[in-house]
C-alpha cells in the first residue's frame, strides 16, 4: 500500500512539473530570441518577410494596400502598427537580399529614405500617409518608442556595475563626447556653419549611439525651441546619422587590418579584442548574462513603468520648462536606478519591455518617421553640402581618436577603446553596432557596446537638451 501511495505521489509530482513547464512555455518569451534576432539586424534573406511566412505576408499586405487605395484604411493606432510593420518588414527583406552592402546598413537605409522618396514622387496613397503620420505624431508612437528605450536602457544597467566600473568607463565615454562637441563646434564656427548648429545638427545626433535617443527626440526638441515643425530638422539629422554609420564601419575595418599586424605602434595600442590592460580588473566591466525568458505579465509591468516615467517627465517639464520633458524622464530613471527605488524584478521588466520593442519595432518606427518627417528634397540639399559631409566625417574621426586616447590614459587598449565607446557612440546603434563590431572582428565586445549605448545615449540626449536654448530661433 505504501509503495502504491509513493508511486501515485510521484505521478502527481511529475504531472505537476509538466503542467508548470507547459505554463512557463506558454507564458514566457525568450529574450535571447528577440535580442539576437532583432528584425532589423542584417542577415541572409529567409523565406519570411516581417517574420511572417511570405504567403501570409502577401495576404496581409494586399488587404492594407487595397484599404489604402480605396480610402478605407482606418485612421487608428492598430492600422498604423500593421501598416508600418509590413512596410518596414518588406524594406528590411529587400535590403538583406544584397550581399556585403547589407552589412553596411542597407536595410536600415532603405527604411529611412525609401518611404520618403515614394511620398516625394507621389506614389503613396493619401490615406496611408494620413494614417502613418497620425500614428507617429497624434497617437504618439514616437514617444512610445523613445520613452521605452530610455526606461529600458537606464533601468537595465546593473547598479553595482555603474558604481564600480562607471568612473573608469566614463573617462573615454564622456571625454570623447565633450571633445567631439567642442572640435566639431569650433570647426563649424570657422567654416560658417555655426558653433551650436554644428553640435546640435551634426555631432549630437551622431554621438547619441542610435536613432531612438538621437535624431528622433532631438528633432522634437529643436522644433519646440524654434517654433518650426520637426520635419524641418529630421532630414538633416537622419542624413548625418546614416552617413556617419558608413564611415564608422570603414574605420572599424581599418582597425581590423591594423590588428592583423603583430607590431604594436606604441605600448597599449592593440589589445586584439581585450579591452583592459590591467590584470585582475577585467571583470569590472563585465555585464551579467542576458535573461533567458520574460513573462507576459513582466512585459506589462515594463510598459507601465515606461508610461509612468513618460507622464512624470511631461508633468515636471510643464513647470520646469528649461529642460525638455525627455530630459526629466532621463533624470527620473537615473535617480530611480542609482538609489535602488524599484525592486529588481520591476527593473528587469522595464528592460525586457525595452528589448522587445527595440527588437521588433525599429523598421516600423523608421518607416513612420520617414513618411511623417523626412523631406527628400532637404536631404539632397544636406548631402550636397560639402561642409555638412566634412563635419560628419570629422565627428566620427574625432570621436574614435579621442575615445581611444582617453581610454588609453586609464589603462584601456587604444584600438578597443576607439571602437567602444568611440565608434559605437557614432554608429546607428543596434544594426550599426553589429556592423561595426563585425568589421572590426570584435563581436565579443557587444556587451560593452550595450553599455555605451545605454549610458552614452541618455547622456548625450540630456546634454543636448541643455544646449537647445542656445539654438537660434527662426
């Protein structure tokens, strides 16, 4: 009888374990899948578009296109999501069809400029343009994305790491930003571009380490200051970021070539992938491994935290107008993180939510911004301006050299510190990081690229918000 009871108990425990395993499978999302296989990252083409089987994609796209041309596409947030996701997914897929060039950011470039080009040529249905524009502006998709990135980036950094390794890593990270701003601003003043204009229109969006904390929120800040529309700035900002990304990849390739030479140009020049020159301290800048799973409930918590920080920033910004609401959101998130005001599970939830959005929504955001803000005629004017191109190249070169030098002074290897934080701050983030580290043959530095983007991007955006009042009105 005792043996039968034990067998029954074992069966019950086994069944309970299976049920719990099934529950976890159903109610979790693997973060490794959504971070390493983000939809906008360059890869060989597959039989899927926008992560959907091609046949299913074609059916959904046909429905949206027919609705757009017949004027029946609903002007709603849901219609905005499906339109931008499908449009962005197609452009990413097309960009990935081109070998080699896709590694230089072609899919992202297509998402950034093709929709605006089609709009300029009059090839997009008016209803589609209306729906996407309202989705990004009126329905707040831009705020949704930017605030999610801010919350996830800041709350996702380990507090102990910030306190222990922050001072050492801050030297090249903060230093290269300050030096680049001053040098680019000085050259801008000498060439007639303008000191503040060169910093805010070229150096700042490039050094933000991505679009989410760079060109997108900055265009809103500048528009609010000058009384113009965001579209008046978006073309210049996006053009600077895209051109800079190309030069970042080229310089990374040069560093890789130098790395293949055994000869050191000077002591501490090349670590061949190793960041720190001091034995016993390499673990100081080690990020913990990424979480493997996240529950749907946790993602909901992350959305709530991001929303709360957004409302707080808007609330304080309405009274303390000397800083943009985005800046107040950054300050709030930093205070919460530094003083440990949230439980770790809530911080993890905000990070997971940020990872989910950045892994799935970048193409949709780029398409939405392209249609809503970018004027191709203004982009062409910027790209044909020699001073604009020169200052963009100078920004990348100064960022990588100053970061390498300052990093070398605090016992980093020059080449590795030049790549991260240097080049990583100046690329487009995400796909840009992958392209730069791949060209430099240092993909294992990806955790440090994440550290750079999270801290550096928020810092650049905050400093930019303090410089905006000096931007000329009109």
